[in-house]
C-alpha cells in the first residue's frame, strides 16, 4: 500500500512540475511580415528601415515604424514612386492623368529625356510636356504623345519648321533646294516679305519666288536670290525697267532712243509714212531714268505729209528733233509754264523769204516795207499753241516758216495740229525745267533718234 502511495505521490509531483513550465514566444522569422494591415521586412529578427533590395526589386520602409511605403516618396529632394506592392517604379508612369518617367535608379526625371529614339520633356513637377515649350531661348513642340516634333508642323492654321534638334526655325530655311522664310513667331511666311531692306515673294506654299511674278495685274521680277528688282535691269537680251515699288514698266518707243538723254519731256509726232498727213501724237515724261507715256492722241501734219527737204510754201511738215519755243494764244495764259504771248489783231508771222525778218513774229503796224508777206496770227487755229523751233536760229531763207503746234482738226500747211483740248493739256504739261523737245518723223525712221 505504501509503495503504491509513494508512486502516486511521485507522479503527482512530476505532473505539478511539468504543468508549471511555460515556454517563451518564438521571435518573428526573417522576411515579410504583415501586422495590422502593414507590411514589414525582417532581417536578423529586426525590421528593415529605408531602402532595401529584395527579390530583384527595391522597397522603402518607414524610418520610424519600418512599415513598407507606397505611392510618391521624396528623399533628399528627389522623387520616387512605389507601386501598390511597394516595389520602386522605373520607366513611364501614368498618374493622375499625367505621364512621368522614373529612371533606372527610380529617380523621377525632369528636363529633356531621350528614350526609345525619341526626345521628351518633363516639367519641374516631372509631368510630361505636350504642345509648345520655351527652353533656353528656343521654342520646341511636343506632340500629343510627348515626343519632340522635328520637320514640318501644321498648327492652328499656320505652318512651322522644327530643326533636327527640335528648335523652331526662324528666318531663312533651305529645304529640298527651296527657300522658305519663317517670321519671328516661327510661322511660315507667304506673300510679300521685306527683309534687310530687300523685298521677296513667297508663294502659297511658302516657296521663295524667282523670275517673273504677276501680282494684282502688275508684273514684278525676282532675281536668282529672290530679291525684287528695281530700276533698269538687263535680262532676256534687253533692258527692262522696274519702279521703286518693283512694278515692271513696259518699254516705250522712246526708251531705246539715244539722242534724248538730256531731256525729261518729249512730244513724239509720227506718221505711217512720208505721204500721210495723219499723225499720232504722244507725250512722254522721264521719271527716275524711265520714260512714261502720258498722252496718246491723233493729229495732223502738212497736207502732203513729211518733207524730204523743207521749202517755203511746200505744205509739208519738217522731220527732226526740235526745241520748243514760245507758247501763244488768243486768250489769257491757260496755265502753261512756257513763256506765253497773247495774240492781238496786229500780230503777224513773216513768211517773206527775202525779208531780214523772215520766220519771226512781228507787228503788222511796224512793217514799214520790211516784208511783203506775213501770216495773220489772230485766227481760230491759233487759239492756243506753241512755236516749234524749226529754222528759228539761223533762219535759212526759203527753208520754211511759221511751223507751229496748234489747234486743228484737219491737215495743215506745214504745222502740227490736234483738237484744242489736247493742245491745252499739252501746254499745261510742258515744263521748261524738264527741257522739253519735240521729235517729228515717219515711224520707220525713229531708230535715227
């Protein structure tokens, strides 16, 4: 009995001893641990803090708690992005409707980025730029996918050119052997352009024009460098004239004349041939070295046309180049700048070849036997006119007298005539300061002048 009691007592003591022993809780194992919805990573039974590389990816753990972070992280002025699983992001990132780029080290990129053979630009906040960009005094254009544009760009109804480095072009551009011009805003120029004091023309495609240009019914000429020509220019085996505004002025019949360089006004009286008494009367004025036609009307010559050799009473008109003498009329000065003499009933023009006063204007009352014949001046044909200085200096007897430009609507006895309104127009136009001259000749002999 005692032996059984002793056994039970020993067993009870052992049970009490065993029941009173409680082992300590085991420490967390290394690796990932989730606590309270947060993730941690343990190494040597201690939670990692800061950056840590595991499983081929970088993670960042809070420096205080060691909890794994996600989303945007700023460290020492550099931004990183941690994905929803905490892994550091690299490459392109779409976030909040914007694109960002995280470099291989995870750092968010700003400024220019070259990737996949394309250039992009990331703003200071890291977001990818699209549209126009001003950088280092140059303009660039980033397409809707952010890639930098190069070459031609059509934007908002205008055309631009971006060079290979993306910089927007201004000024002249030679592209595929054609010249273009881009103004200060970068827009391609069309139409007229004034650059460095010279005028150029860019067509509807922006290409610089050379050669002849018809614009608003006027002709212009752009030389090989595109510059608009002015003044006299030799090409096409002839001289061509362009005004200060570049407008081509068709050469007149007198532009080729070599005997009138010292004159700035010219009356040209021509007929189809020697025998015709019907004349074409044209006036020309020289401006900046170029002759311009001012008037073109019909008129009349002597009854038998132009004279081969002038003689008194031949009823033919003289051929040649003559200065212009005194203007006259039966009425007050109509507004001519020429010396003007008002005709009276006493005025005559001596046509007596034997008189020392042959071919001069005289007073009939002062004849006193000085001439035997004279033409009366106070007649309707001489309402207005001027003296053509033919045979007025040396006054060769019998070579012809009283050669005038006067009013008339039919052939004359040797003068040149045209209706009164044209005579008045010419008188008011003539200016002694421009050294006017009159040339009378058949059309076929104009080359002599």
